[in-house]
C-alpha cells in the first residue's frame, strides 16, 4: 500500500521491526499483508515480567508530579505525531481516518488528565476514637500492570490504562491484539522518545510491548508479577481472564461486550436522535464496544424515524477509510463478515425484516470485507441477547417508557445506553435507580463517543471495570490504612481492657 511506507517511516518503524517475523499483519482495507512481526516466546514473556518488577521498584519512588512530567512529555510527542499515528490506526484496524485521529486525540486528552492527577492522588484523614491518635488512608502504587487490548481501539484503551498507571507509580506491559500490533510498536517508539527527553528518572523497561496470540496473553494473566490485569475484549475472553487472575488473588479491570440501546421517545428531537443513532450504529463499521445495537422507537414516531434512517443507510459512503469522503470502512476480517451474515440469517428466521446487509466492493477489494450496514425491524416483544461486532441495528417499537427500559435492560450486557427525549420526567426516570442498568446512561446523545473525564465501563457481562476518568486511578493503586499514636499511652480500640490492673 503506497501510504504504508511513509507512515511507518515517520513513526520510526523500520524493516527490522516490520519484516522477518512469524506474525503476519494484514490491513483490512484491502487484505494485503503489510508487515510480519516477531512474536515473543514464553521465556521472553516471563523475562518481561521480571523487568517490569525491576522498573516498578525504581519508578514507585519517583515523586508523583515528576512521574506526571513524563506523561506530559509523552502527550506532546503524541501531538506532534497525531496525523501519522491516526493514519496507522486506520491502516491497521480499518476505522475511518477521522476516527483514527480522534483515537489519538483521546490519548492526548488522557495524558493531560493524568498530568493533573499526578498532583491529586489524595488520601483521607480519618477521625480516631482513641485520644492522641490519627488515622490516614494512603494510596500506594500497586505494581506492574498487564494491559490486554482489542483491535478496534488499538491505541486509546492502552493509553487510558498506561497514563494513569504511570502517574500512579506503576510499570506497564502491553499485550495488543495480534490483529493490530503495529500501532502498539509505534506507541512504544514514541514512549521511548519521551523517556529519553525525560531523563534518567525513567527506568529501563518502564513500558514494554508483548507481541503474540492467546498463549502469550495467558502467560501474562497467570503471572503473579502482575497484581492488576486490565483486559478489553469479548465477554468470552473475560470469562477466561477473570477467574484465572482471581485464582491467584490478582485484580482485574474487565471491559467486555456491549449490547447498547437507545430509546427514542415521542417528544425526542428527531434530528438529534437521527444523528446519534447513525453514528452510533455505523461508526467504526459497528465494531465499537459502545456501538448502538438496538433502538426502541415510540410507536407514534416509528414509521417517520425508521423511513428516514433507511434512506440514510442507502446513501452511506462505504470505501477506503483513508479517503476523506468515506463514512464506513471495512470489517476487520472475513471472520467478522461471516459472523454478520450468520446474525442476519438468524434474525430473518426469527421474523426480522432486514434492510441492507451483504458484502460491498468485493470486486475492488476481494480480500477486504466491506459490508452494507443493516437495519433489522424486529417483531413485537422480541429482543436480541447477543452482541455481533458488525453494523447491524435492531429496531423495536414501544408504547410505554417503563416497558422500553425493561426491554433495554433485559440483556446480559450493561455497557452503554441512551434516551432521546425533551420530557424531563422521562430523562430522570431513565437515569434513576429504576432506569438504565448500564455503566453509561446518556440523555440526548448517543451510546458512542465517551469523553475521558468520566469513568468508562459497564455492568453485568460487560465486566464491571472502570477506566479513564473520575476516580478510576484508584484501581492502579493499593489502599493502605495507617494509624499513628502520638501520645504516651496505648489505648485499645472499642475500649477493650487487656491485662490492666484495676
């Protein structure tokens, strides 16, 4: 691909990195092999863990604001390389260029957030029941953090974890998706530039990239060197990772599947709802964990809204995601295409009315899996329990809001949700304890496109983890309660008398 060499060169990826390895890397744009990188062995994975422990022992004692300075430098280097890294994201995972650039902007934003956080790792002072005693809650660095990321956000999710972990005093080891290792290697190159500018306070092996498939990820998951594993992927992956880490008493942040829904009330601003649904359903070719999978449309506006949506689907610009006019790029690979076809066939058998779907641009890109996004109108009372990582939007009709919320919630996943309404009572019900059961519940914006300032994550089979903003930093630290006696007596808590004379 003509743009690939230029992108690689600008990010410091040379032939030594890109050639001669045993893991082929394909661009979903045309299915061409763009690199062949070296997978790490089990022995090398274990060595990385040992190096991460050594780096942590040095880094934890560097003052937090100083650690923040490294992240500030890294953020500036990302600014300088935003165009190239954004293009590499597009080249390797297939999302359109605007989304690739947006993903790098998320990295920059979380760096800014983490720099401020480096001076706000606050604990508590707690009143003691004993005289001349003080209690404090102190947060300490937790140790090396293992990060497992998915192909659909090949750089942003790593940065959510890494930026916070670094200011908290932790080292990081990143196992990217085997489908998108090049973006990880590029980020590592940029981070090494930041360390060089930062100086000697940054120990060697502070950040490492572990390349491989499931077997290498399993080594990381089982290694006690990592007190925390942050894993993003399917619910099936989470079911494997969670118990294995728990068995060794490690901690996890799990960001798993989403079956996200939007409720469109009778009072909704239909222009806003249309924009929110369209981007949420077809952005990244339906391969976001926050992709809009289901919509519940009030019966009074159902026909009007669905007709408009179908018209927009017919005119979507599908094509090379590096081209500016494109709105929908390819699926990641053939397996994703076959999963979409299977889901549409099952929906058809269940009584769904399918509009769209099928392969696109097969003549131009025989090894690229472009598809037409699909709308599936489902029969009354039905629901869809499984997530298909593809641009399929299931449409349901509803009459009463309480019923729509109940149907929205009656799936195993609980990541993102939204309602479009001008009725404040409906909005408040949706965000109340009796409303959405998801980790994200939006009003008058869609399910996709979270900002870094809020904690990101979901409930139920989405895993329950939180990353990015708010107080998510606490997951990368360990909590310590410290009681200090500054008096000359040793009274016991709860007024206990032990061995004292009357």
